[in-house]
């Protein structure tokens, strides 16, 4: 789990300046009305963080809680397209720092407890998967080489 926390800390440190360097017009651009803008993708990452926080915490005291969410509905309900970009980036940074704190505070042995999205996974597995998901979408936002994510 320590490696996963360190990786998340590095993601925050390394990607935040890159996010801040994106021109404002690029954040809201929608090349396809059916696809998310960069703002909406970052908003989706915030929604993912919120739902993973629930998984990381609830799985410590409930047996195999099922925590899933409707991604498109969350993005639309939050109206990320009209967020102030700097606020959105700050929110993303803070929520990920909060996840690092939560993961550090999980008592030994509890990281193997299960939570279910579509199938049951350990908190440890979900935390590592969360980082992969982050990298996949951050590379989309930053127009970097694609990072595969199932």
C-alpha cells in the first residue's frame, strides 16, 4: 500500500503544474458534443475520488459494500463545464491529498477488506486501480501518450 500512496503523491506533484499550464480555452473545448471536455474529465476524476473515498472507508467497517455511481449523471449534475478552472484543479489536488491521508490511516490488515464496484476487490487493489484510472484520464487531459485502462 505504501507504494500506491507514494505513486499518488507523485501523480499530484508531477501532474498539477501540467494541468495549470493548459490554456483556458482548451479546458472547455468540446470536439464532440457527446464527449467530455478537459474540465469534465477532471470533474469525473473528482467524482471517482469521492466514490473511492467511500469505498476505502466503508469497506473498513462493512462487509463488501457495493459502491458504484452513474458517471455521466455525476458529471452533468456537478456542471463541471462551467467550473472556474483553477478551482477545479485545486479541488482535484486537495481531494487526492485527502485520499493519501485516508490510505495512510488504514489499520494494518484492513487493506485486504473487500468493496464491490462490479465485482469485489480489496481496498489495496482499488487504491492501485484508482492510480491507473487517474493516469489514463490525466494523459487524455494533457494530450499525452495514451495510458491503457480497462
